[in-house]
């Protein structure tokens, strides 16, 4: 007797769910429908009896099929066609969009496994957390089995692993940044997410872009002093840990068990001295020469003593007193954490450029208390990159968010999204894996996007990354996985299904027998997972079976036109010819980034300055040299505009094209 089970990947009995039977049933239903339509037409025209043969041959003297009957039949068929065609069209569209993986979805999970992440459930959870003002949740995609939209809850952290050009930005990063109506911090080594979302995000709050390496060609319109984060010895040590992790493999090869920890303590002590002495980050190279500071340079030990940090000052004097070999090793290690300070381009992002510099200073504390500000952190990886700055500011904002959560009883009033794209390359945050166990409960949503498991293991270590993957409420794996061990582990997590096998045997007397039995097999093999098609991912959710996910490109959302307009404006004002995206169709064509000339950069900066002088209160996003063409703006008068407070208009991005009569009370153009 067959054993009944509720597992979606088990057959109830051999032969159940036979595809051939389904096709036969559909054919019989079609024939019955046709017969019903024919006889219905006969009944309407008054025939009421007889048969098709009788109607044609006029046998038995009964009524014969007439022209009227034919017309009625055609009319009935048209009515039935009109009723059925929408369903057929939907079915055809779904069939056209299906991938070879989709038939396996029903073996992976049931609808019950989706109950916590549907729109209804996410909406209910957002209200429970008093976070509905931030949105429903973070969009994940559509369940292939149930065709339901799925959402990450405002207590759930995420890890995504997808290869290059698999749709990480277009299907994960952009939809989550666009739909979250709260503060957002996002990292990247490409300008695409910033270009496509900064315009719409400016409607919700202020947009900040840190771009020390010119990835998006954005000038330093504000600055942040990393030393401002150092309010205690603990925070000084934490910042040094971040700076140390940003070093390259070459910098960290052959780490000395004495010089490495001593160098970290030295760097931490110098950061404390800079904080209590009111110095900038750029002061540290003057203090890490291995000798007492030159004339005119503040003495860090004296600054610490004046602030009551005598023990830290004593350590610095002890390091100065070491013999030359030891001193060179300790100070040289400390300098390795600050290699990025050698690039003069970065200074303007960390300190005022002069006494008349009136650029605003970024405040992590104010940012996390904002309604929906956005912070774009752009940097590259490798030697000479600014990723130490990227990670440092990320940590500073996260720490400010934790402080706010403690002030408000354990949770921030509005969920704060940290979407860390290319985290292993541009945001090496040593503490990140450990935060996955408790950040979500504070309303701090961590979303880490990586290219492979090996990349995560190399960055945080095998055990630390596995801890992060296990602690994530949502873990997803998409296209482009080539790690044999990883795909084998994923195949095991997805599980097995039962398939019907048949065997025939012939006895000694010619008797034939057929036996059927269920046999377990992997739902997805390692080769299947390696060949995942574009637009598909495997989703692992806490307390549920693996889910086959359809990724939704941002161009499918109703707000996609805003992103397209944002990208078009970005390309014009930045001088970048094309955006490099990660696959899929879109407004921005994939290509190479073309550098700006010095003259173009000067004109770009002059345009920003002219706008700021015209309206000092304006939130300047950018300006072109030929005309003041900013993002969606409030038209103050014929010459002045204020950026980021207006309602979006689809008609034009050029405020000069709008007359005062075209502007409504909300600062946007009338549609």
C-alpha cells in the first residue's frame, strides 16, 4: 500500500501525477467542450434533437442543419473565444517565460513554504514592527511555483551569491534601494546603481555620494573625517581593524606576530590623539615617521596627556624609544594601514580644503535619524583604492544606527538598509559576519552581495563566512556559480525528489511482468545549478524548503521610467558615455567607461558652484556647464531651483523647460 506524505517532493503512490494522463484528460475536456458548443448552437436555433449525422443527411425527416445554425455556432464560438482568450494569452505568456528549471519547482516546496514572505505577510509584519511607513518589505522576486511576489521582512538579513552579469544590480540592488522608504547605505565599484536610483531617491531625502576614485565622476561636495568616529579606545581599535582589512594580499603577506598587533595598537593610539587634539585623518602620516614630530607639528603624546589618556601617551613614548629595527617594524606596520592617504585625491573627502571651505561635514548620527537619506559609497578594489574609506564610513553609519536603536528601546524607528554590493572587494568589514545574528532585530537590514562563496571565505575566513551564511534569514544563490563544493552543498540543501521507475522482466515460461517503484534522486544536480538560466535563483528562507525564484528586472516595475530618466541625466552630466551594468536589457548600454578631460571636470565643478551660489539652500546634485539642469526640482523663480523636494514629472527633466504655471504646489510639474 502506498504511503501518503505531505512533502511536495514525494509522490503519493507510483504513477501518480502522470503527465500522459493529464494530456489525455485535457484532450477529452476539449472534445466535450466542442460537442457542447455544437449542440448549444442547435438548441438555440430550435433544432433541439437529432444528431450531427441526421442534420447533415436529413435522415428521419428531422430538422436539418441550416445556415442560421452555422451563424449561431460561429457566434457562440466567438463568445467562447473571447472568454477563453485572456486566459490562453496569460497561459501562453507564462509558457514563453518558463525556463527548463521551472518544472522542478513543484518538487522543491509547497505554497506553505511561502507563507512568511508573501506581500500580505510582509505587510502584516511591517505593521507589527511599526515600520509600514518604510514600505512592505524588500522585494526578492517571484516564486516560480505560485507566481507570488516575495519580500524580505524588516527583521531579516540577506546574503546573495551570484556570478558576474547575473543580474545582481538590476534584479536585487536596484529594486531594494528603490522600494525602501528609509535611510539606505549602498556600496559598489560601478556607477550603475547610483546612476539609476539617485534621482528617484532624491525625492525621499538627501543624496550623498562618496566617490574618491571618480567612478561616477562626482566631485567632493562634502567631507567626512574618519577621526570623528573615534570617541573611545574601543572605536579606535575598531577603525584600525577596518583599515587593516582593506590592505591588499601583498601588504598582508608574511605578517609578523609581534609587529602586526603592536602596529595596530600604535595606529589606534594615534587616532585617539588626533581625536582629542582636533586633528584630521591626514595628520597621521606626520606622526608615523618613527620619530618625535617636527617643529610645528602637534605632539600626539602631549595631546593625549592633556586629555587624561596618560597610559596611551606612555605607550607612544615607549614605541619612540625602541631600537631602530623594532621601531621601524612597528611604525612601518602602522603606516601600512594608511596607504590610501598617499593619494591626494582622497584628502578632499576627509578634511576641509581650506579655511574658506564651506562644504558640509557628513554626520552619521544625523543620517540614521533622517527620513530617507541615501549614501552611495563608490570605490575600487586593490592597491591604492579607497575601500578603506568606504568600509570606514559604512562602519561609522552602522555604529550610529546601533546607538540610535539603543536610545529608542532596542530598534531604530525606521528600518535602515545596508546594501553591500561587491562587499568582498570594496567593503571589507571584519565584524560583518557576527552582526548577522542580531542586526535585524534592531531594524538594521544587512544585504551582502557576493560573486562566489570562495570570495566570502577569502575575505572573512571559512568559519566566519559559514556563520554569516547560516545566520542569514534569506540566503540566495543565482547564476554563474562554478565552485564544485558550493554547488554540491546547495544540491544537498535543495534535497531529493521521488521519481517513478519501471522495470520489466520475462520469466522462464515467457511470462512478462512489470514493476514500478519510487526512487530518490537529486532535484538539482551540481551540473544543473552551474547551468542556472538568467533570471532564476535558489532562495533559502528560515524555516522553509528551498524555493525556485524568478528574479525581476527593475525595468518591469512601474517606477522603471524614473530610473531610466535618472540614468539618462547621469550620463549627460557626468560625461560618462555608457554605464557598465551586470546584464539584461535596459536604457544604459553595456560598455567601457570613458575618462573625462581636465577641462570637462573643471566645467562640471564650475557648474555646481554656480548653482550653489544662486541658491545657498539648494541641495545640489549636479549641474551641466551649458545649462542648470538638475534633478526633479522645485522652481523657485525664473533662475533658481531647489533640488530633491519636488514630485517626479515624466514629461521633462529640464527645469528650464517648465514655466511657473507648470509647477504644482508640491514642487513638481503638473501632468
